[in-house]
């Protein structure tokens, strides 16, 4: 137990430091792994299993919230194919140049191609973690990034499967039985409760017919967990199950980030080469995603945000490098270099994403695109003709919308960045649009329209509400602003920054409940 306690204490300490420095906690967990590895503290027994379960649950929850139609959009499959080809060429060229100047040794073109291929993947774990922390996993840029990651992961799994010593045999066809099994399990999901049984059900689906069934027939189990999530995605309780699994998944994922750091034992030369790869390739990766996003009809800010979350190296990079070592295509040193590069890229990417909105503002010099050439879902929003705008159309936002319309007789426009939410609300006849409340252009249109008198900030993420408030002030909005919060310090922060009315969701629910209790019978 001593090694477990020590590992958790160090992880908690560095996670807290990262939080206080206003960077994602996973940066602290990676740093904790590096410190523990440098101190020769070995991973405790079972940590690798904990990390593996965390990744499986992450991929399962990705599937639960993913709109599979996003894979069919040209900005997803077109960007993925072109970017991977360019990344392999640029990565191979960079490694070859390092060999020419004597920074490392290169054993033929296969080494160049394999290292370039390994570094062409972006991290699914990191990207989805960043998106979830910002409640952006349902946004246009979030769904586009996840679609790109899914295609990349499938490419990695196909590569490993085709080149494996034991490729999938005829038994892989048995996986077709997963479809009728899921049909039965979907009906069972409707009947189970909302507590620990829902959590257990989700874990069993991810690990059982998801991970282990696919592994048993020679296919990567991670892919199985993702497929299982996609098969449950259209169920009415899919989002509820995803939220129920959130804390369990987060706890297990700490093990993944610790292992990344603890597994590296580099020389200074290895660390230098890994850092050089990050310095050269990550900016080019970012530029490539922004350029391709614009090419396929995404606005500058959407392309930039997509590029930011994808500008890192993947856990699959380590797996591909390990395959290269086992196949005698790479030396052991390259596995170490790739592992360090992955860890460094995660740290750099996490820090960059924490300042992403500032970076978007700094890149306003990029040429603007013609609105007619933009994807319909990424065109600017016009708020003219609306009295009230409700930002965030979850349960709280929808309730506010309906009361403003039914009792206030106001013209209300609901805005949400989740495509699935917007589709459901449109089907119910609500006046809603898909949009990003952190979009500076959106706020300039809101003010220039001159009709909106009230803005309701009902987004789940406090950071989004505060950013939207700052943009309102910058745009010169002189109407009424009301907002929701979940904690007393958030209430105080919003009130101190000029919000006319702040509702603590939990206190508000208590007051409403008391009011119902005091109403006379009938």
C-alpha cells in the first residue's frame, strides 16, 4: 500500500499545483509521473490496468456522445487523410534531417517512414479531456476534432492488425452478434435505475462486449469500446450514462497520465531529440489543421480551435513505435524518444489550450472567408428580431426559454454549441441556432442588431459564462444580463462583474421546492 499511497499523494499534489497555476490538472499528473520516474519509483502493481480501463471508459463515453454523421463531413475525412499524408512526409523529413546533421542515427527509409507515421496521430485521450473540461465535446469544432481522431484511431488499429503476427481470424465474424446483444441491452438500459447500477451497467458494456470481445478475436479492444458507445449513442439515456461514468473515468485516467511520465527514463540526448521534434512538428501540425479547416469551409476561429486540440502526439504513437521495435524496424532508443515526445506534446498542448481564446484573438489577421463558402453550421449568427438570447439550451436554458415565451410573450432565440441538442430542440419547435457563445463575431452581431435587450447565460461551464460576459462588456452591450451558477464563489464573481441577476441553481431549486410546499391544496 505504501507505493500506492505515495503515487496518489504526489499526483494529488502536482494536480493541485497545476490547478492553482490555471492549467489543466492532467499537466500536473504528467509532471507527477516524470518526478516519480526520476526518483526511480516504479508503477505499483495494477496501475497499467487502471490506466487501460480509464482509456476504455473514455472511448466508450466518446461513442455515447458522438454523432456518427460527423465522420461523413469533408472537413473530417478530407482533413484526416491529407493531414496524415503530409505529417508522415514532414515527420520523416525532420527525422532524416536530424540524422544528416548527426543528431541521431537513422537505419534506412523504413525508420523514417515509421517514425513519421507514429507522430502523425493526435491524442484522443488528451483532446477529449480538454473538450470535456470546457463542455465543448458537442460543439462543431469538438465534433470535428473527435471525428478526425476516430478516423486516425481506425487507421492505427488497421495498421497494427494487418502487421501483427496473429491477425484476426474467421472468429472475428462472430462480432456481428454484438448487434442483437446491444438491441437487448438497450432495452435493459431503459429499465435500470439512476444510481450505481447505471454506472456498473456502463462499465460492463465498455469492458465486456466492448473491450474483451474485440480483444478475443484479435482486434484492438479500445476500438471495441468506441464501437459499443456508438451503438448506444442514440438511446435516450446515453448522455445520462455518460455523465454517470464521468467521475469513474476521470479517476482511472489519472493512471494513464502517470504511466506516460513514469515510463520515460531518457538520456539528455533522448530528451533533446524529443524536444526538437515537438518544436518543429507541433507548430506545423497546428498550421496544417488550420489551413485544411479553412480549405474545407470552417471559419478561422473554428479551424484554430480544432487545430489547438489536435496539436499533440498520441498514445497510439507509442504503440506504433513499440510495434516497430518488436518488428526490428526501430531501435529501443526511438521508443524512448517517441514516448518523451508524446508526454512533452501533451504538456505543451494543455498549456496552449488553456490560453486558446487569447490565441484566437491574436490571430485575427488571418484573411476572412466568404460566408457563402462556409459550412452552413459554421456561418455567423444573426440575432436581429429577438428580444432575448438564451445561451446554453440544456435543462435550465430550455426552462428559461419556455417561460420567457409562454409567460413573458417575448421573442427568444436559444443558442447552443451542441448539434444533437439543437436538433432535438428544433424538432420540438423551438427557435434555436447552433453557435458558440465564445465567438467574438457573434457578440458584435448581437450588439449591432440592436434588438436584443436581455441575455441569459445558462451554460454549464462557468468559464464559458464569464467569457461571454467579458465579450458583452467589450461589445458595449447595455441591456440586462442574468446568469446561473453552481457555487457561491461563482455567484459572487458574476455579481461583482456586472451581472444584473445571478441564480445559484441549487439554492433556486430549494426555494422553488419550498414554494410548492407552501401552496394551498388544489
